[in-house]
């Protein structure tokens, strides 16, 4: 990473509020999802504190739901590695727009990449987010992780005492979160063709393999978008340097 | 269940996830000015969120109950978001409606 040639981005005091006004609702959406994850951990037969360990150290929402099942059934580590690669391969693209260059310290950069979840990506794709300061970016990411770990821990503790059917359907929060993030991405850039391409790629991927739907859909979507971009280049405002 | 085995699962998944998130910055960030990547950068978010949405419901069997509980839940979430634009309210109300339907007909 060559950051030395980049101009430091001027600190602007105004966006603090906007950074958090964008982040707080998403963090509040993560909380019920964390509850669902915590309840699942206990339901699978693990001690409650594994919910805290998973959500703190792995910190990758949808993958954690899968991992609990794998941890309990004792699948080989190679299978855990392959599943992680497949489910999380989309994160490769997040480096294109995440404003890591605004984060100053090495520790900060290490944490910012560690905590680069779908939600952190979604709130930093807006043009305004390119001007967020180091503090704002890390602050938003820490806030998201506190919501997630807090939800997971409480969910596990609650799952240990409550009958589990009271929490049936709580995992819908993940679907609701992505519906909302998709609507906001559309509002930022109303592009029906891209939305349609994504739906078709998801459908084709499901038809090919339910189990490996994510990597197939992302590979197909990326390929079509590259092809479209080559055929019809559009004027794109310059990225933050 | 052996805690060491579970810890190994956590370590492997965490290490690979971090690698996938951190390493592309070295490879892709210097290419940010590349026109093709710049165009991908702005068109990817919508598609990624659409695919993730479909992924979260792809493991569900298409029974009548599920179509209603998920369909109505998604509809309520989307309409609230389009109308009021309060992320947390859309998620919480949508999830509550879905859970109520699951308790009622599920």
C-alpha cells in the first residue's frame, strides 16, 4: 500500500454529524440481527460466550451463521477455509470505494480493514463518505461492531433462558437490512439495468448451485458489469486520490 | 464439543476474512484512477446489495407460509424505507411484522 504519495484529506468538522446520522440507523438494524445470531449459538449447543467470540473475532455476519453449524458438526478446517473464501469473496471489491486512505495510523488501518463489513461498505460508498476523517470512519466501524457483539452476547444470554420459539423469525433482520441498503444504493444511483442484471445473476446462480450461490452470482455480476462498462463508458467523477 | 476445535474454526475463518478485506487494497487501490474500475466502483453497490438480499432468502423453502411471512415482511420494510427513509424503523417494523406472521401462521 503506497499511501505516502497521497495528499492528506483536510479535516472537516461538519461531517461528524452526517457520518453518524448515516451510521446510527444501520447499527440499530444490526442489533436485532446480533440477537438472532446469539440465540442461534446457544440453540446449536454452544456456551453463550462463543457468541461473543465469534462476533468479535470473525465479525462477518452472514458467514458467522454458517460457521456455527460447521463448528458444531466438526467439519474439516479445509472446508471452513473454502466456505469462508466463497462466502466472503465479495469483500475484494470493497477496497474500490472504502476511504482507507483517510485513516491515518497503522493500527487504524488494520482495524478498518478487519471491520470492513457489508454494512461498513454500504455506508461509505456515498461521495460524502470519501471526505470522512479517520475518526469518523473508525468511529462508525467500532459502533457497528459494538452493536453486533452486544446484540450477539445479549441474544445468547437471552436464548439460554427464553424458550427459543419466542425468537423465531428474528433472523429476518438480515434480509430487511439488505433490502434497506439496496433501496438506499438505488437512491444514490438509480440504475435499473444494474439492478436487473443483479437479479438475473442471482437467479442463474441459484439455478446452478444453491450452496455456492454467492460466489457464482458475484462473478457473473462482475463479468456483466465489466462488459457493460467497456461497451458504454460513462463519465465518472474522479475517485478520491 | 472440543473448544480447541471450535477456536480453530474461528481462527481460520477470521484470518481468511481479514485477508480478503485487507489484501485488495494493495492490489486495487493504486488502480482507482483506472476508468473501468472507477465505473465498477459506482455501479457495484446496488448490485451487491440486491444479490445479498436474494441470498438471505435463497435457503428458504417456497412454502405458502414462507412466501407470505417473507413477502409481507420485505414489502413492509421496502415501503417504509421508500416512504419514511428511517433505516432502523424500516428494519425493526419489517422484522416485527415478519415475526408476528411466523408466530401466527408459521
